[in-house]
């Protein structure tokens, strides 16, 4: 399997990352880097620490030790002000979508623009909202409530909200969980479409092997808190290592 060293071309560099909850070790000396315009899938079983990893990257959880350098700055050392500035450049697609039930689709998409003081006029806000919805094929849902949308539509609206600030990095937390195979493939295609259109870099955490196959430029296996192996999907598919092979059985 390939290893990757930190270079100036990396937008994320994680080094010796450790995170414990009491006596339970979730991440132990975890290391990973992500290049510009690269999709890296972090593969692992449920409960392996994948969600903890991206919450550390975004600063929602503080690691016990190690470095998480995003755009060259170390997240654990950031002030709240600097962290907010960095978060404006990072999109985060939550596993549960995290849409506000009491807001329309339009209001849900406007929320990050208002929070980060993006767009000076209502016309600019409206243009960004419609562009984001058109990217996911849901412009017609702009005035609907979340309860009026299907599960796949909710995921696409959540993706539109993630993209509305045109982030340079996107963190996807189990983007296809709970979706039927057809809808899951649609989400996979959207991930690639938005990567191509906006030149984003992404970390996609999943245990859905179809999602891995469809979206990954590179795969990293999270096992026992460490980055156990890295390579392409084909590398993993042809591996005889039992820790890797189990995902293809």
C-alpha cells in the first residue's frame, strides 16, 4: 500500500492524532493527508472512530494529542475566531442531515450565509440559494418544509446547504447511510459532480463499499485507531490482507 508524505499540495495533514474517552482509545497515532482536489475515503467498521476523526478535524472535538493542519494551520491551537474563519472554508455533511425542521428549504440554505455574513443583498442570497439547489436538481423545493421531502431529497438539500459557501474542503459523514441503492448512487454522482465543478477536496467516511468504489481517489483504512493501510479501491479489492479483504466478502 502507498504512503503519503506531507507536501505543500496538501490541504489537510493529520499527524500522531490521539483521542480517548475515558479508558477507551478511539484514535491512536492516526496519520493522514489529503491533497487539493482529492477525495479520500476513510473506511472502517461501525464504531471504529470515523465520525470522531472528522469531528476533530472540524474542531467539534479536541484531540488529546497530535496535529490536524488544515490550510497550514493547526486546528487544536486555533482560537474560536480563527476556527470560525476556517470552518467557513470547510463544508460538513452530517450523517443525519441536520436540517432545521421549522425552516423552509430556502431558510435552511440561507442560514450559513447569514451566520458567516456572506452576501450583502437579498438578491445575492437568493442567487446563491438557487444555484445550490440547481446543483442538486431541487430548485423546485425551495419553499417546501423538510417534512415534505423524501430521505434522498433531504440528503441532497443538506448537500446543497453544505456547498452554498463554496467550501474548499468537504467532510462527508456516512453520506449514503439509510438510502436505497439507487438514491445512494445519485448521491455518489453528486459528490463527484461537485468535486469537478468546484475543485473541492474531501474526506468521505463510510463503510458502504459502493460509495467507496464510486467516489474514492484514495482509500484509508481506519483500524484499531490507526491508519492501517492506504491505496486505491483496486489496491484494496485485490489485497489478500484479511483486515482489508473482510470488506469485500
